[in-house]
């Protein structure tokens, strides 16, 4: 009988001492899950265009079309692209830019070529769903040689509509 009780106690001790291992499931709160998705670098290309038509006084039957082209490539918060002003009867202004996108606002430095001259200029824009708003205003040349807005608050904006990229 002692052997039976001893075996019974040994078996019970064995069962009690063996615990089932449980794995903890890691749950990421929704706020952090969304943040992680937003931090993942994404690539996106967007194109915007504005075409302005006018009739010159000297030939009222003629239509002049000026174009502004803005193409942006985004990877994460880095942006680059082109920003070209293509007037029908004046010298064009061509530029490439690189910068960062914070929320919907882009801050970049553009390398311009116009009238045979090359220079650098600050470029600030806001991306919307179907348009981009680009800031225009008085600029002053900084010590670093880059033209910057004298006052962003006193500047105006020009809106370009989103188009399919070619």
C-alpha cells in the first residue's frame, strides 16, 4: 500500500510540476499600427498642370497658351521632381527640385534655368487630393546663394490641377 501511495504521490507531483507553456500574443494598439504603416517608405508619382489661355491685343484672333507643369515623386518623406513654367511668348523657366514632405507641405530647393542663367530657389507647396498649391512671393538672396521667400505669410499661391502622368 505504501508503494501505491508513493507512486500516486509521485505521479501527482509530476502532473502538478508540469505547467503548460503559454505563448503571449503581442497585440499592437491601433494607433501604433497605423504609425508603423505610415512610417513605411512609399513611392508615389503625381503630376499637376495649369494651362492659361489669353488673347493678345495685337492679334485678337490668336490664342496664347501658357503652361505650368509640376511633377513630383515621393518616397517616404523625400520628394523630388520638376517645376516648369512654359509661357507661349516668353523665355521658359525650367527647374528640378529635391526636398522633404512634412504632412502635406513640401519644402524643397529648386535648381532653375531661365534666360541662360542658373540659380537655386526655395520652393514651398501644399499637396491636396486633386491639386497642388505653390507659394509665390517676393524673394531675397540668402548668404548661401539660395533665393528664399522674404515673407511666406505675405506670399500668394497658385493652384494647379492634378492630371495623369505621361
